């Protein structure tokens, strides 16, 4: 059971480039989330999804886009990378209410 | 929205001593409070959680207490071991979208 898988693990981008962070889960969870974690800080919610075809903004959505075409996959898109988006990005999934979120191991992204 | 404050930001204890981390939350409608442990280079891992209809929960050396009236909850680790060294996050769940709001984290160092 792989759980939540994130790819790539590391990436360096130049300012203005675009990329997609991949997240897939094999637990058939309805809810999926994207967070960013800046050095020494807690996790901030970027976007979330309550099911296939449904997405909504979190606390810090600017500069990002998401889609949820299947239950398993929840990719995060950066269109015009900026240095302020240098962070560690975590994807998480959840089965249903009052259950814990399961996290992937993160994607470490540097924008130079 | 929900706001979660976590203290202290760093905690150094001698092996065998106890460690206590405290969190406060603002939204009285929050009803689920997980604690996560994050080791270097890894995603957060759930270590214990508590629901709003329970005042205390214990799992071996780890316990969590919840005071709904005061809107605060605490993590207690007894008989600390070097492998307890990590960053710990508290969180509070809001019902809409099953979203978690995280505290800023506590870096715990257990000295042998």
C-alpha cells in the first residue's frame, strides 16, 4: 500500500518557468489537499478537493492552480514561478470526516 | 477562519524527562484535533488525535488533553527518548471541507 505519492522529490526552477507537482493516492480517499511549508513554519493550505471534479481555494492559492479529474490524482500547477514560491509542498488525502489526513513525503522546490 | 497558536517553538529536554506542547484555537466549532510528528525530510505523520467529545486520550508514552471551554489542547510525552526528537504540529479541523489549520510547530530535542 503506497499511500500518498508525490513526484518529483526535488526540483529547481528558474523564475517564470512553469511546472506541475504530481500527487496520487491509492486509498480511494475523497478529500485531497495541497499545503506549502516554508522554513521553520507550519503548513498553509493552498487548495483542496472534496471529490473528483470539485476543487476550492485554501489560505494561500495565488500563483497556483489545481485539477481533480480522477479520485486518485490531484496535480498542483505553478504557471509563472516566483522566488516567493520556494517551499516544500505536501499533498495529503482523507477518507471522510473525523479521520486523519495522510501526507506524502513532499516536493522540495527552489526557484532561482 | 480558524487560528491555531502553538507554544513553545523549541523545546529541549533531557532523555527520560517529560515534554509538553500547548496549542490554542479560535473557532469553537472545531471538533477534531490531531497531532503530527515530522522528521527531517519526511511528511507529517499522525501520532495521536482527539475529538471534541473526549477530554483526554493516551497511547503508551503519548497523551493529549482537550479543554473545550478554554479552547486549548496539549500534547504530553513522557519518558522521552532520543527518537522523539522531531518537529511536532498541532492542528484543528473545521467542518467545511474537512480542512486542518496547523500551529507553527515545536522543534523538540531530546538530549541523551
